[in-house]
């Protein structure tokens, strides 16, 4: 499913999963204890961008799953359609 289905710029738009991940990323990069959390999860503190990306998509996947549950069905374009 697309977050923005038509851009008019010759693209198909942004996937809803990517949109959710971007929103989660915005919150995560403002996290005060990001470095310590990254270390706890096995990421070197120099790899914080990878950690944020990993977590952002975990949140996005959870949001897509919950969305499917609340709608009671898969929606065209959802992951694992």
C-alpha cells in the first residue's frame, strides 16, 4: 500500500511501510539513551544509524501487522500480501 499513491513525478509514491519507518526514525533519533540501547542490542555505538534503521522497520512492521488486525483483512499492497 502506498502512503502517497501518486506524486505526479513519474513514481509510484512512497510505500506505507517506509512512511511508518520514517516516522518511527524521527522519534528514535531524538532518544536520549540511543547509544546505550544500541549497545544492549548488540550494535557498536558507531553503528547507531544501522540500529535506528533496524528499530524503525521493526516499528513499521508492527504497525502494518496491527493495521491488518484492526481492519480484519489484508489490504492490497500490504507486506506479505
